[in-house]
């Protein structure tokens, strides 16, 4: 599965700066009559560099082969450090009438560091410790809201901690780690009417 990680920069840089701040980001409009929901994601730096994240080529499904395509960027968040950006990539899932987020991409120092996700829908995510970690909760598209809460190190991409929601209460247990409780609160605020 491709996670929409190709990049293009409109300005070549001689030396990659580790201190340039992200000053702006925006998602462009999709091309007319395309199968995409969004256009490219543009990330603008304090040195004027515009790095564009582009979705991979769309492959229509056939009677013989089903393709799961990345169709758009959503949920773009800049971490407190001003150098780390994250976003969800939505995919056209088979059997769904709408796209769903299946991955969270983390970007720093003008390049994609890691893509986190799997086969379940991303319910919500957030940066932790100023952008040094990313917390993600995922689960089935429809069904019980038990949730798989995972905490990753942004630099290495390694799983730091994992906790599951309680099946009986449909929420985290009282002894869940603080990062998971914060993400659960974030998820509930996000989905509140």
C-alpha cells in the first residue's frame, strides 16, 4: 500500500538546515475530473522552500483486481517544535462509499520520516512531547469503540507503548498511560457534535 509520500521542492537547497521553521502549509485543490479528493500538500519553510507532497498515481479497480488508492490529505498538524508536521492520508477503501484515513505521515527537516498505519481506520492522532512522539488510535470503521492506542518515537519510528481500550466500558482503563488518556480526550472532543 502506498502512503502518499513522494516529495518535490521548488527550490534546491545546498545544505539542509536543521533549524528552518515551517511557516505555512496548505492543501491544494484536486485537478478537475480527477479521482482525488485533494491536491498536493504544500509545506512552506522560513527560507522560502516549498516542499510539495504528492499523491501516487491513481489505479482504477477492475473486475480482476482491486486497488486501494490514496485519494487525499487531511488532519494536517504542526507540532510545537515548528519543524515537525503530520497528516492523515485518506484511502478509497473497498466496500466503503467514502474514503477513510489509513495512515499518519510524519515529516521533519524537509523529508518524510515515517508513515504509521495499518489495515484499520485511524480514529485520531496527536503529537506528544512537542513533536518527539506521535500517538495514534485506530480501530474498525464501524463497530465497538475499543481502540488500539499506540505511541511511536518520531525520530526512529519505533513503537514505544501500546494499550487497548476496555471491551466492557468501551474506553480506556483507569490505569492507562497519560498519553493514551490525552488522546482519548482529544478523540472525544473531535467527535463531539
